[in-house]
C-alpha cells in the first residue's frame, strides 16, 4: 500500500512538472504579434492585442492589388481593409485558440495558431475538432504596410526589408 501511494505521488509530481513546463514553454515561445503574409500571399494580417477584449485579434492591413484594381469587399459590402479576420484568441498551451472568419462569405470557423520553430505562423481553421480542418503557413511580413491597405507587387518584393514602416 505504501509503495502504491509513493508511486502515485511521484506520478502526480511528474504530471504537474510536465504541465508547468508546458505553460512555461508557451510563455517563452515566439510571439505571434506582428504582420503576417497570408498563405496565398494576397494579404497582410496584423495580429495584435484586441481592442476592448482580452486576447489577440488579427485585422487585414494590406491587400496585394493590381494597379488600378478596386479594393475587395467583404460579404457585407464593406472594404476588406481593416476586416477582423482572427477573432479574440486566448493562449492554451503552446498555441492560441479563437476564431477566424472568411471575409468573402462570413463563414466562421474555430482556429488555433502558433509560431513554428522556422518562424512561420501555422494557422489551422476547423469545424468541430482540429482534425477536421486545414492548416496554412504564413510568413512574417517586414515590408511597408501603407494606411491605404493597397500593396503593389514591388512593395511585396520589398517585404524582406527589416522593420515595418506604416505610410499613407
């Protein structure tokens, strides 16, 4: 009986150590805050603390457009520039969990995202369980993000320049 109790105590202590080390790893992991080039490369999403609520949110701050092309609209007819794509997300373990919205049709999905060892943002949108989803890998965007939201192809090519400069 004593051996079972001692073994149980060691197992519980090991479990707590694993839980606490996971929490510490999440706290010291790379931050998803910043500008990200979406998986298809057509938009830049800024992930930052949400305004008016806890967690992180992501807004479209740049859209790559051909010269003279009109700004795309969301499903409600509003410009996609400034659209809240990533809904309030909270940290859980090594990832952030929240929601994501398709600006073309308004469909909402659950989402989890984390920064990989390679420095990419792995964002998984899903319905129900994560196994029923799709993962996109976004790259950090370090180029110029104009307030107009309009990014020309030449600006996209300059995205490897260090620092982010917001201009009109």
